[in-house]
């Protein structure tokens, strides 16, 4: 912690979006604010958005002309980051760096090696997962410094969230990316813990009335690339309620990326029934289009469908440009039935080949049923709560699984009406 810091900054470094929040360190009852991040939304067009898209686009030398890359703090940014990267990448996915956070925790690759975008031609510039992480933080840092020149980010206290299941190497690389930019007053905070703190902050002192000693809270954090599961026990210390994290689930590469891929393959099957086959690069392109369509359909209750244009290389491919649509019903069926089915506690993940979920080269979970992963996690953790609460359960037989007394869901997709009403 820095004694001279005026602000405490929080960076949510997400798989698909990154957010910068801040509060005044020495101000009583200071509120937490979200900082709008200036970013290119189209060539030559800058807008300030509350989220920075966690995407990098490796543009060709003829794609972005002079003056079209200008940002408020530079005319020559090192990389195209954010909304413009996402938009251009949906049309030319071979040039798009996406899911860098998932690659950062991929232990079977060299995370310092420049290979992203994975599978792209040699002539396209590459970055490492570490460098991509650094570029996202750098953009946030530049935006902050431009708005607060008297209080540069490197002089503030900075907290960056990471998945609870990040391995030590991924945590170290995240910290290294920040320190490479001069950020020394750094704290890494596990995302489920951050979600719980956020709930406490919004609830105020009333959280102590909602939870009792002996309660067990299951935190389900579904992000863009991972699902994090944690158990938090409510205990007592010197007459005060305390929260102790007692268990963390395995690192599950299962989240919004998988949902987007599943939606893309659903559209692929729909087009195949019309006699129209897609190439792998086209599937990758509509995956990004499905992400945008999914977010729009889940956000807008009145919207029933979103058109999807399948890019082509030359007008003769398949005769003409392909068009289809993604409907709200298709999204609900795919996401609710495929990722959040109703299951019994003894229904655990099925290990089987899921080609649709491994096209991007990441070791995604083979079973997309998040609820089955939750069931497996709870079935393994009875010892964790027994160890914390000791003799609290008296002579009762140890249960076969933990039955949480409260569940905290965190993740944008879980706030959608489709899930709230499922």
C-alpha cells in the first residue's frame, strides 16, 4: 500500500471485458465509481465506454490509415484494443486476439511466447498471452493517466481480480504484466471473493442479519472464459461474524466463450440443413457475431432475433453472402438447457469429446453442464465444512455433499431474464 496514494483502483481484467473502478482512499463514505474508458469504436472514432473490450486486432498496414488510430493520449497506439478490435475482428477473426486470459492460465503452452492470434498466418503479427494482458492494462493505465495527470496510476493502490482457480504461474504472470508497466502497489484479489465483497457492500450491515454462524455460501462466478466455484463458511470470532473461504473448485475453462461457440455450431447445423456448409474460419467469425447477438438478446426483452451475416472470401463462395439469424428462443435453449440443466446431486460431468468446444485450441471442459460441475464440487467438499465447524453438527452423520444455505451468482449472463425465470 502507498501512503501517498489518493485513490484505490480496482481492475476487473475479464476474458471479454475489462473495467476500471476507483474510490478516494482517505475520504469517509467515498463511493466507488466506474471510469469510462476512451477507446476506438471505429476507425477514427473515439468513444468513452464503461467497459474495455479485452480484444486486440492486428490490422494490416493498409487497413487503418493515418489518423484513424488516434487516441486522446497518443496518435500511435501500440495496439488496437477494445471495441474497434472486437468489431473488426468479427469480420476478420484470423487477426483477432481473444480469450487471452484463458490462454494465460493454459499450463501446456509457453505463455510468454508470441502465438496469438492462434492459428493465424505467419504474416500476421503475434503477441503472447502475457503481452496481451499487459496491453489491456496499459490501455486502462493510459486512460487513467490522461484523465488524472496529477495522480498517475502507478502512484495509486491497485487491485486486480483473478480467478480463484488461477494456478500460481497465471497469478504471477498477471502481477508481472502490471509491474512491467510500473505498477508496484498491487494486490491480487480472487474474483469470487470480490463478488462476495460487492454483495456485502450493496447489502450494508444487513448482511449480518441475512447470514448466521454455520451458514455456507456457494459462490458461482461465471465469466467469459472460466467458471469459478467457491465455498465460504460463516463463522464467529470474538462475537463477530466472519467469512472464511473453505474450498475452491478446479480450474474450469467453461464460460461465455463456450456459450458463443455452442451458439455458432447451432447456426452451423441450421445452415447445413439448408445445404450450406461453413469453413472453420467462417465458424470462428460467426462465433464473435454470436457473442454480440447473445448479449443483445439477453439484454433487450423486446428483441426476438438478431441477423447474422456469414463473411465470405470472394463473391463466388457458396454462390453469395450467407445470412441467418439467432433467435432469443435458440439462445435460451442453448444456454439454459445446455449449460444450466436441472440435475441431481449425483449427476457429475461426463467426459466425452466435444469438438465444438475445442476449435479455438483451449482445453475447454468437455461437459458444458455447469450445474453438473457444481454438483461434483459440492459432493467433494463435505470434509471442508466439517473441518471448519468442528463439532457443530453434533453426532449427525457426515453428509455426502455440502448443501449451501445461500448461493451467490456472479456473471453478466446470469442476470438475464432467461436465467432468472428458468
